[in-house]
C-alpha cells in the first residue's frame, strides 16, 4: 500500500518509517511568528533567562497583524520584537509593510516543497500550496521550539480531494474552497491532512492554490497540500532557488476519505454569518445590502485577486453607501498590481487603499465595523466579533463577487456583470 | 463546583477570546477580563477554580491564539469536556496544562444540574449517576500535562537535564 504526502514528509524528518496515528518528534525547517512574537519573547525569557534561540536561522518573524502600530501598546510590542531580533541575530525579520506573513514566507523562499514549517498562526497551512507540510501552533509551543528546536506531531490520516474541469467566468478558487468547507463542515477534516489531486490541479495558479490551502484550517485540517509541479518550479526559479525535496503521495496511497469536485460545477457562493461552513449559493443572498467591502488578506490579497476585482470595477464607481477597503497581501504584490494598472482602477472606482498587511481582518484597526453593519469580505473568517464588533455581520466571498457587490451596494452575482 | 454548559458545536476562538484584544492582552488577569466575552459575558465574573466547561463538537476551532486555553487554565477550570476539539486548541491546551476530556457520550448524557467529576489518572468522567471512560493521552502529552504545561516540561527535561 502506498504512502500519503504527510506520512512521507514526517517519515523523512523523523528518520524512520512511520505509520498514521504514531507520535513523532521532528525539527521544523522554519518557525514563523508575527506580532505575537512579543508575547512569545516573554515566555521564552521567563523559561530560559538570557538564553539563546536554538536555531536563530530557522526563525522567521513578520510584523503584519496590527501594522503600522494602532496604539502605543502595539508599538511597544513591535519595539520589543525588534530588540530581540537584534540580540538573537535573527536574519529572517520582516518589518511593517513587507506584507502578510503567509505571503512573505513564500516570497522569501522559506516554505520549500517537502519541508516542514510551523507558525503561531492558524493560516500557516497556506504553504501547502507549495508542497510544504505547514501547520499552526500556539505561542507557548513556538517559544518551546525556539528553545529546543523540535516538536511533536501525531501522523495524520489524509482526506483526498480530487479536482477536475475548469472554472466558468466570474468563478474562482475562493468559490471552490468555500463550497468544499460548506460540504465538509467546520470540523470535517479535524486532525487530518488534506491533499488536492486530479487533472485540474495543474491548471490552478499559485495564487489559487494559496487561496485554497489557506482555508484548510476552516474545515479543521492540520495541513492542506498540493503537489509541486511546473508552476511551483517556476515560482522558486524566479527566486533563484532550486527545488530539491519535493515529495508527493503514491498513486495507491490509502485515504480516510475521498471527495471529488468538477470545477465547472462550481457557482459563486457566500459564507454567511457567523460560521465559515454556513455556505449558500449566491442567489440566496443577492440583494443583501452591505456597508463595507474588504478586498485583501492572506486568502485573497494577491495581485491576481486585485486584478479580478479591478476588471469588474474598471470604469465603474463603488456604490455611495459602501466603503471599499483594499489591502494588498505584500509590498511585492502591491508593486505587481501597480505595474498592471490595477491599483489605479481600484482607486478611481473609489476604493480606499491600506498598506500591505492583515488590515481589518482581525478587528483591531483600519476598518472596524459598527454595530448592525454588514461587511462583504474576501477574508477567511466570518466569526461573530471577528471584525471588532459582535453585533456586525461578515459575509465571505470571492474577489469577483466582492467587486460586483461593491458597485451594486448589495450582494450581487459577478456573472451578471460579466455577461 | 459549577458546570458551564455550552451545547453548541464549533465554538470558535473569537467567541472564547475576541481577536481585537490578542496583541494587547497576554497575561492571565488581562485575559480573564475578556474570556468568553462574546459567548457568555457572565462567565468571567462567575467562574471559580475547580469549575468545568461542557461543550459540543469542534470546540476551540479557528485561530491559533492561546488566550482561550491559557485563560481557562488561569481561572482554574479543572477540565473542558466536549464531543470533540479543534486540533490547534487541543495542542494548546496540553501546552498550557489544561485538561481536555473528549467524550461525546458524557456530553450527550449531561443535563443541567448534573454533578460532573473528572479523574484523569484512570480516564473516567462521572456525570450524575453515570461513569464514562475517555481515551488516555499518549505518554508524550501526558508528561507535558503532568509537568503543568510545555514550558515547565521543557525547564524540567531540557534545562535541568542539561546541567545535570
């Protein structure tokens, strides 16, 4: 019987043959932390006063969550992190404006195919787009790995999602992953690895794969991974990095569960408040008035996403009752979008542009909602209170739907605009 | 001993601790002020050491923020009994030394007013007049839990060990 991606990667890291369900100790290739590094530093220092990080070269710290600082308390956290970075000689430090950690990590070549990356952020699973075994941990565990260099994993079972066909116009990767989450449920892939296989995988752009892998956690998955292919090679070639450790499941690998999706069957969908798996076809929600549209985040803040929205917004105006907020995923993606003319289209349509970063996604600043307001967002979570106000409602959609709805002032099917 | 019963599934980390406070509250007292704020605003004022939380499926889903597990440990919650737990929360609870009991049977049997007791050493949970077994943690995790959490475990295993 063949082996899954998860079994192969963890076997190699553990240096022995392993089976599903077994506990293994491994040394992750990189440990990502972000603004929460200041709290992690506190834990590190109280455990090993004046101690040194075991492998400073394996740390990656990205300031992105509340950047530029929204208060002096946030600023003090950032200051503490910069001091620690200097003291410990951490080279993979990316200060405010570089971008969202999950965009910056691949851009800096830190999420290589076949490697293991952990991060004190649940959306660390995004790197599965690059054939990387990547998963979220808490702050305490990050502090522990800074000290010891290692951690444990229970070798997961795997869910296989087979993809065929291609998307119709106006439909994109976000509609696919929301549809899958709606079917599987918020806990349906709990503790499991998710693999994406099938003939359609080769046609998915890197940005599509990132959108899909990013939301693996919203169905409970430990990792959500794609095979490395020609697009993966090109991505790393552009960074002058050669792929050496890519690995993938055997054709006869045994899966705990298998699902199939034909991309040409996918329609625009909306995840309604207050759960990501509360997914309905868009026609059930069209006409819902909205107060704010948020285009961005680690799910949908890349140049391709901004372009999909700009293609719909070009020559049109954002509805007078709607604030449209845009946050590019990184400086690099921002520049790409500028060169494509996308930023001019967005600004001319009336959008407000934020610096690269998480923006209002986590409800700390830059577009917090008022009680009773409705926001249509391209982010990955619509939990109650997520955007700073528990009496507000968050609806999740693709960039295409976000753009069409921003013009209409209400939830609108992007296929109607594209016709 | 009070049992706080939240029967719904998929109670997420934003309900347990709102994201807007994650970068300004990290100590026990700071966390307690907002613990379960958007789920049960009365919880933080009422909870006492030794109390128990009973919940549905996929408890703790969402963010990797550790304020939910750290906060529940800080206020002295003896155990969270749920039908199932989200994996990052599950790991985080072990890292904080917070006992989790996965027992759908115990949760289904529970009715308001039932006394609940947990005996982790033998893997038993008492609900009213019934006793339910729950799967014991693997040894590696049990060691962390016994030491009171991951960092205390590391202090014991690595740091004292290195000097010896």
